[in-house]
């Protein structure tokens, strides 16, 4: 059994009060603006959410499960004793597929039908923070995305599954023994973001250590100077050479273009970057006049003295595609609410605002047909309403 608890309210509604007032053609000093802000806009958004199965305002959820997806219950009788003692609950891909198929109803067939992935009951999923579960020892344990399990952000609804070649951990089977903490929903006012890129190019929502670097659109090397940080949702406007810019919790220093191969007897200005003979990039913050280096530091952050100054190693000189791919733990695409859904919310705001008198002898108008059409074209079919 699955259940979902909403653990935070939207920080921002998809439709602002100013937009609603403009759409309703109301004077800006209308006296019932608090009603529009506190009740009508959230109610309209909830109506569209329940009609489409989509989360239109980003917020956090916890999904409770009675255990991880398992296949032991699907074993035919001859095989249950074989695995029941050693594996009271068997999860994930594991070695099950390597057992020979004894015919119809055998292990191989059961393994191919096993529900190893688990759908998350709110969409679109934009991040999964962690999973907590009660182990067979009775204690609470945690696993993380990208390390212990994979998140599929491309499907509707999003889903989680074990790392390839791995399996879910063993948990107790019981009410709410597995808890999935995740974020779902569109972000109001989000700008378009670029496709996921590799190597020395900027990526959104990407965790970086000090001395990580990217090459910006102007060909300048941007050095991450904070102790650690995560980039923002959209690429920053890069600062001029020698200046810095904030990007999420990262701070980028523009070092200008890479200065070529290191040479002896050259006066390098502050924030210079050169390539050492080993193919690594080296950075000097204060500047120096090179006197010749016999042994260079090869690890990121390693300091190499040089004629009264210092070089800091930035690691290998990367080009696009040379960095190995990582498991994605947060959605990195556009999270802005689609325009037609925003219009649907505004239409429902109008409907609720102008149809709030009690009906005594007639009938109030039904939901506008345009709203129904918008919801039908965006609905995630087979997906339960957000309000359930």
C-alpha cells in the first residue's frame, strides 16, 4: 500500500495576485484581494492539479510504502522454500535472472515480471532527497539517489529503481516501513535551462568542490572559489575578467582564457591559468614571475611553489564529453509551468471569483469548457488526483 503526505506548502503560487487582478479586470484597490490571494488562487490551482494529476506549484512530499518492491511473493511453490530461508524479502535485479528457467511459471519468468521500479505518486518529480527504511534489525536506515538508487525523471510519473546490477536493501514488511522524500511540481517563473552537458561546461544544479572550473561562452575559464557549492537553476551572467559572480551557492572567478603552456621567466598576472607539462591546469591568484618548476602537484588543490609565488592545480584540462557521466539526482530541465495550464488556473480563478453567491432558484455555471479542454490535454492518465 502507498500513501503520500504533503510536508510543505508552495513558496510561490503559479499565478500572482497582480496577474489575477489584471485577468479579472478588477481595480487594484479592490477590497477582497486577501480572498483572492489566500483562497481563490490556491483553490483554482488545486482544481487544475486534481483534474490533471500534475503538481503545479513545487513542494515537498513523503511517500510511504509497506516495503520495497519484491518478488518473493511471486515465486511458485517449488522455489519459495529455496529462497524463503536465505532471502526473506528479495529486491531488485540481483542474481535472480541468472537462474535457469524451468518452464512456464519458473523463476526467470517471475523475475521478468517483477516490479523492481516504484512509481512516485506526484508528478513532475524534480528531486529525490533520500529514502529511509526500517531494516530487518528494526533500526532506521537511509539510502541516497545516484549512489544507492536511480531516479527516472523522464517518465510520467517519475519512478525510482535500484542501481543497475543491484537490488533494493532488505527491509521489514509492515505499515510505512519505507519513506521516500521527494520534491515535485513546477516552479513559477523559471527560465529555460540548457541541456545536461559534460566536461568543462556549466551545468544546472550541479554540486562542485573548490577549484572546479568551467569554460564560459566567451572562452574564459571560470573558477569555483567557494569551499563547495551547487550551481543554480539557470546559467549566470558571467562577470568580467578578474571579477566574481554568485551562482547558487557557488562563486565563479573569471580568470580569462587559459594562457597556454607554462614557460620559465614569464611575469604572470593575478588569476592566470596555464597548462603544466603533465596536462593539468595550474592557477595563480596573486601572480608571479616564473622561475621554473621541477615537480608539479597533480591533484586538484595541490599547491606548487614557484619563485616566491604559488600555483594551484585545477586538474586535467577538460573538453566537452571527457568527464564521466554521473547519476542524475535532480531534474535539470525547464520547470516553468506551461502557459496553457497557467491560463487554466486563471480561468478557474475567474470562475470561483464571479460564482461565489449561493444558488437559490437557478443553477450556477459549471466549470468552463476551456478549463476542461486544457486539463484533458495535459492529464497524466492512470495517475491519481493530487488531492487523494
